[in-house]
């Protein structure tokens, strides 16, 4: 690999001035929402969210979406938070905030398609983790949602290089991370780790973001990393990738992610993977609805 291209990319990533910063509202809100649900006060969450107009609007849209069948329209932020449930607010806040960070159509990636992929990975990761009784089931949703955090870093810091990588991936029908490495010597897993460390995200999120394409190399949280890596692949195979089809035949059970998951969680061996991949189709419907409720309303 051309060291100069890689070094240039790394320099751009590390020195970028307008690297996405954690939204001002998000940090205190997330810290507060990390408390046990029974210690949370609805009014405090209302006060914090009402500081951010678009988050307020998105809570209202989501609460009134067909996903949450209400008898009456929810017309206040307090009502929306009650309808969605305090336990859900962390996911909603993160999903809404991260969505805002991806510039529209920069780098050739459609933000809606990107978030569809991220949400699909979040929902399927949690579903699978629960179904397989994995010990990290509660961390799976956020890990799935944020696994491609590095795409945001690349789109922001290396827009031209990223656009070239995506075009190459499309033309050669190869995985995005392989095309990125070919074009700029670094892929979104590596740049995601840089941004995630900058944001001081939780260690398990940094591991997933940095190692989901090479789970066997993960030094910590290997089970969670492998699960998300496997789900990422499943979603890409089901047309919920980055807006193009990869030309490869995948046998999940021969994948590095599966072998790593098995090493960490031996009980996974007994799972009915044919059924699990079949069930995934039901999720596609749910994912499309959620994306429509969250992102397609503007
Ligand atoms: Fe990825
Ligand atoms: Fe992905």
C-alpha cells in the first residue's frame, strides 16, 4: 500500500478543524439518560430536549408515527416522551443527532440509505443478541447504530477520497471498506476509531467501530464486535448496505465474524441460522417504517 496516500489521509483526519463535534445538547442529555430509568424525571428530560428544536420536532414525529399506535395525536413534547418511553429516549436522541452530522449528498452517499443501514444493524443486532441470550444484548443496539461512525469521519475529513472509494466500490461491486483502503490507504473502521476516541465514546463502542471488519483482531469486547460485524454483513447481503449490491457469495458460517462470535459465545453454535436470516425479512419492513418516521419527514 502506498504509504504516502495513507499518511496524507491520516494527517487530514487528525488535523481536520471541522471534525463533527458532539452536539451541545447531546452530552448532558446522554449523561442524564444513562441513569436508571426509575431515577429519571420526565420534566428534566423535557427541559433538556426542548433546547433543541429539531430534536423536539423529531420526538413528536416519531411519537405520532404508525410505529406507536396512539388513539390521539401527541401534540406536546412531554406527551411524546411519555409515548416513546424514557428508556427509549437515549436511542432517539442519538439517532436524531447523528443523522444531522452527515452532510447531505457529500461523498456520494445518500444519508437516508446510510441511516437505513445503521438502523437495520442496530435493530437486528439487538434482536439477535436477545434471541441468542448474549450477555451484551443491551449494548447491541447502540453498537449497531454507530458501527459505521467512521463513514461520518471520512465524509467530513476526506470527502473527495471517500467519493472516489464509493464509486470504486460500486463499479467493482466490492465491500466499501476494501475500496476505501484501495483508494486512501485507510478505511472507515480506522478513521472511526480516531473520531470515537476524540468523542470519548464508551470502550465497547470504540471496539465495534474500529474492529467490525476484522473482529478476530479486536482486543476487547470481541463478542459484541463479532456480532455487529456479522449483522453488518447480513444487512449488506439483504440489500440494506450502502446503496449498491456487492458481488460475492457469502457463507456466514465461514466468516471471521462468525468464528470469533463462536469463540466468545460457544452457545451460538446451536442457533438456527437459516431461520434467523429468513426472519430478517420481517425486520426490513420495520426498519423502513422507522427510517420513514425519523428521517423522511423533512
Ligand atoms: Fe463498516
Ligand atoms: Fe456497516
